[in-house]
C-alpha cells in the first residue's frame, strides 16, 4: 500500500510545497512553508522525497 495514496500530487513554489488529493469529489490539501524548516537542507531533503514519490502537478510556481 502506498503511503502517498491520500495526496499523491504536489505543487512546488519558491517558498511552499502543497500536497494535493486525487479525489474528484473533495479536495485535500497540505501546505508546508519552507520557513518551517529549522535547516535549509531539510527542505532540500523534502524536495528530493517529493521528486521520488508523489507526482508533480503542473509547473513550479514562482
């Protein structure tokens, strides 16, 4: 079972990651601001995880 089933897509902006649900009847959203990371390297690691697991939705937002 995939751990990304509830929110398999994401959008990346310069200072924000947004995980999105795939449900056509409801929208599930989780936002993570880069400023929440204690170390900038934490966001790089999170970006690497997102690039491997959920599918990127659209182009990066700037």
